C-alpha cells in the first residue's frame, strides 16, 4: 500500500508514492535494488535512526522523523557510499530522490503519512 508523505506545517505533499519498510527484510533491502527513484516516490523506513548508502546507484534526500513525525534532521543529496549520522531522536527515515527537497522541509516541520 502506497502512502502520501504530507508536510502539514507547509501544507504540501513531499512524495505521493511512498512505500513503508517495516520488516527486517524490507528495511535491509531498502533502496538497494532500485536503479533510481521518481521525484514523487519515497521509502519510509520504520524504525530507523541512521542509514547508509553503500551499494546504491544514486543520491537521496533524507528526512529523519521522531515518533510524532516531527522532522528532526534533513540531509539533501546524500551520495552513494556514505553514512548518515545517528539521529538519536529519530524513529523513522523518509528517503527520497536526491535533489527533490531543495529546502522545502526543515527541522521542526510536522509530517503525516496518509493513505494514497
């Protein structure tokens, strides 16, 4: 089931085709099998306080969310073969195509994951 990642603070959709990775297998696989992401696609990894981009083929924008879906950290254009920092307050991570955010999401923004 796809979800819509919606920024309620800015009243704007961030991604309209978000998959949820909430099992050990789906979290471990992540985006590794993907050659790319479309601008409207994303992967929401739950639970997840940090990520890596080892073996990935493209950069990603990353939004770290706490348990209330408040943005705790944003990293834009995280290139392949990198580690994110541990974000201790993060409960989940939303991964998006690199370059789509362009400053549109900030720490403190509130997100919702809505049914598509």
